[in-house]
C-alpha cells in the first residue's frame, strides 16, 4: 500500500512538473510575441508619424490669385506657414482650408490654385496653411488630427485678427476634416465653459459659434482610420493587431486620452455642413455622413460621386467644375 501510494505520488508530481513546464513555455512564447508586437508597433508608428513632409510647389504669379505669405504659431508654439488670399471685393466670409495627411496646403497639387481662385472670385477670403510636419511648417510628427486641431484653432484665431469677417468656414480634407471637427469641439460653447477647456484654448477670444459652417471633403469616422490608410500607403501591415496598436501608439504620442469620435462631433455641429464623399462600390455611406443626415438633415448638404480610387483620382480632380459648383451653391445659400 505504501509502495503504491509512493508511486502514485511520484506520477502526480511528474504530471504537475510537465504542466508547469508547458505553462512556462507558453507564457514565455506569449511574452516574446508581446515584445515583438510592441517593438514592431513602435517602428510602424514612428514611420507613420515621421514620414517625409511634401515640399510646397512653386507657381508663377499668373496662375495664383493675389496672396500674401503668412506665418503664425500653433497653440503649442509650433511655427506654421501659409498663404492668405484676400477676397475680390467686400468679403462675404473667410474660408480656412485644412489639408489632409501626406500632402500640404496644396491639397490637389497644381490643380489647387483654381480652387483658391473660385473662392476668391466669389468674395471669400481664403487662408490656406501647412499643418505641423507638412510643407513649410515646423513640427516633428504628423498625428492625423490628434495634435493638428491646435494648428486649426491657431489658424482660426489668425483669421479673426487679420480679417473683417465675423466668423470662419472650416474646409477640411480627409484627416484635416477630422482636425477641423476636433478644433471646433475643443472650443468653449459659452463664456461660462472657459474653465472646462485647456488653458491654451481658453486664452483665445473664441467660442464655438465663431465657426459658421463646415465643408468636409472625404471625412473619416475616426483619426485612427486615417492612420490605417497611411499605413497602407506606406506599405506597412495594417492587419490586427497593428490595426489597433499603431493608432494607439500615435494617440499616446500626441497625448490624446481617447479616440476622437468624429461621427458624433459632426452630428453635434448644428450649423450648415457640406459633406463631399466618394461613393464606394457598395454604395454605403460613411457612418459620419449617415449619422449627420439622421440627426441634422435640415442643415446638411451632400455631394456624392463614384470615383475610381485605384487610379489615384480625387472627387475634385474627377470633375472640378461640378465640385466648384457644389461649393458655390452651398456658400450662396448660407452666405448670400
């Protein structure tokens, strides 16, 4: 009996020892995988945020409307550069253009001056500037809207100080549309709310109602979506887990505590909004546009068109005249 018990105990100890070794091997493998994912995440996030800024192209004076070179500082002190185009005649308003990632103030390259001219000829001032780490502006990182909203508010404040208009139209593209929405959301709704916003924002003599309208070309549902698209363009793996870990790393680098809910922000903006979107193959609208139409249909204008994205075509480049006509109709309706 004692011999049986001894043998049985030895077998039990052997099984327990094997289980512990197996668990140790598994835990070591998991730890190594986590270390590898963390290292690759840092590498991919770094590549995504530190891509080479696109240089601003030179244009002859007969192509561009009359403009002045301007410079101002973002809320965190980053030096920003841009152009200011005065309206032809008494200004009807001021349009602040916010470009997307991987480009600069010339959102559509050499086709952009025609867009400037279209707005200027219709008596709108235009402020077109480079976000941080883009074009001629300073800055070490691109954060796809998580920091760029500070640049947008600085541009809005510059427009306030240098124009005679009493508000601005924010005109954003891609991730720049998200930065525009985030900038508006950061502003206090009333004077009583100044204590609830960051001190750098509270110091600005601006409230949310200074943004009179928005025009958003290709807005995404979250800055994280812009990051994933940038990863695809750079040839980086955008599948899980990197589809989640890299955007998280970018957010943490920007000091953002959470993802910006752009669809919710667009729905909370109660003033006129023009959304310009390319129709996907399945015809399904973005969550942002669908929610905006559900909650704010009376003040929402939509321009949709099928575009062959595989060829690099843009909504503007596909039909510039129709695109400009849509802007004109929207601006004429709300800024007669």
